[in-house]
């Protein structure tokens, strides 16, 4: 009887020790998750500012070549607090009623591959339209993602109709705007 009680005590002590180790490991895991969440939040803010910078550089580059500035970017500036983590964020490039509208938001998870094969943390759309297209109920739309590729983090576009993909950059914006003129 005494041996049985001793065995039960040893078994209980062993279980308690494993439980304590699991709780310690859980605390470390939670800390790692919180650290990763903070890193992704900072990355998302930087990515949003980068997207605005791409659009601002494009607008500025074209405006410098025009007799009078015709391209308007809204919002004209983008600060560290401009990105809204839980809302849809909007930017718009307007050229005399020809609109490129960029909307994006954070993914529900820190990193996703739900809609694009490369892991991403921000997702959105680019819509291109003018009055002629609106009269025909047509709005050109492509997806955009802030991807976390192994050696590079970048904004990418994806055309779901053609499966064409590439960097979201000035070349991409030139092509979209040329289609509207």
C-alpha cells in the first residue's frame, strides 16, 4: 500500500513537473508571438508609407514634365500614423477625372497566403476608371499585396483575369494610366 502511494506521488510529481515545463514553454511561445505581432505591425506601417511614396514619386515625376501640374494624389502626405490597422486605407491618383484608386488593409492573420501564393501581410485592390468606363459600368480592378519574399519585401500586383503579376512600381502605374487616356 505504501509503495502504491509512493508511486502515485511520483507519478503526480512527474505530471506536475511536465505541466510546469509546458506552462514555461507557453509563456515563451506567447512572448515570441507578441514580438512577431509588433514586428508585423511596424512592417505594415512602413509598407503603407512605401506604397504612398511610390504613388507620390509617380505623380511628382509626371507633374515635373507637364506645363502645369495635372496629377493630384490624395492624401498628399502620409505620416507614421496615417495607416489604419483595422480599416481600409485609401489613396487616389486623379488626372482630370481619370482615377487610379488604391485601397488596402491588413490581413486577418499576421501573414497570409489565402489569395496569393507568396506570403503577404497587406492586401488590396487598384481600380482604374474614367467617365467613359463608368458609363459602360466597367471598372478595371487588380489585386495588390505586400509580400514577404525570402530576400525581399515588396508591393506586387496580380491581375486575376490574366494571372499576370509583377512589382507595383512606376512602370505599373504608367501602364494603368495609359489605358485611361
